[in-house]
């Protein structure tokens, strides 16, 4: 140990920071793996036949399953999901209740993105009337829960929200609805779709992990260099402990 004397303070710093940096690196690797599994599931289920809504209720893992709907929209209770951007443009996503006639169940359908450049003017949208036949996909949030945001009962409609709790919406409206969001496939009733399955891809998480591991390696390298340097200085009579 006479050839390695890093000092007490550098040792304490390394003991505190090195596990943290390594933990962040492994955490990013795990997140990347979770995203790969999610993307693989989405790709596989997008090739499966579309289900009727009553069939969807019997599926153990409904995420990313395609669903056929027959019924009509409720134009009176629209949600505008705020802070959604497409191509650098600010806007909202329009979500509306839809009554599926064959099953008699309600579902919340995301009809897509709308631009909203002027906040003083409500975003313009219309709702098709009459019976419709739609194709939609069950959305699975990647990470944070889909919770009811700023909107509160009695605030009025259409309601601007930051997030949505689907079961809470059905409780407020007193309806028998499924606790999922369906994202509408392109068609006459849809606005801008094309949602990414994940906002940050697995490769980004791998890059973040490499950065954390590089910081850990740099910290450890500096610690070893300092320990050897100070041991040599002490050995030759230069007392420069940190």
C-alpha cells in the first residue's frame, strides 16, 4: 500500500460516486432491453387478426392488439390531450368516447393529433355522425401512467388535460367502459396518427449507458492515478495529500 496513497477524501468520493454511476449505466441497459421487448411485442401483435371488442376483453395481454369497432362517437365529451408535438409544431391529441354497438361497451378512442398554434383560440375539430366502422389499436403506455390531469368533474367540455385516467372518466360519466385507450388507424375519422411506440429507442438507452460507464471508468482511472502519484510524492519527500 506504500505505492498507492489516494487520501481519505478522494476515497470517500469514489465510494459514493462509483456505485451510483455504475447503477445508472445498468439502469439504462435495462430500460433499453424493456424497450426492445415492447417493440418486439408491438411488431408481432400488429400481424395478428383484428379482434371484436368482446373478444378483446378475454385477452390476457391486450396491448397492441388491433380491434374492430362498430358504433358511434360521443361528440359531447371530448378530451384534448395537451403538450403534444409533431414535427416541432405544438398541438393536442383528440380523444372521444365511442360506443361499440355489438358489445354495448364504451371505449376511449384517440383520433390523432391536431395543431394548436394560437392558444387563445380553441383547436378546431369535428366529429363524424352516425354509425361508423373503425379499426384501432390498444395503446400501452411505456413508463408513466395515463392519469387524469388538470380536468376536474364539472369543468366543461371539451376538456383540456395533461393526461387521462380512463377508468376515472367512465366513473365520472357513469358508463360501462373498458379501461384502455384505443388509437385510431388512418381513415376518414382520424386526424394525424403515426404515434411512435416508444419516444426513446433502445439504441439511445445503450448510448446513455455507455456514457455512464465511461464516467465511472474515468473516475476510477483518476482515483488510481492520484493514488500512485501521491504515493510517489510521499516516497520522495513531497507531502501533497489531498
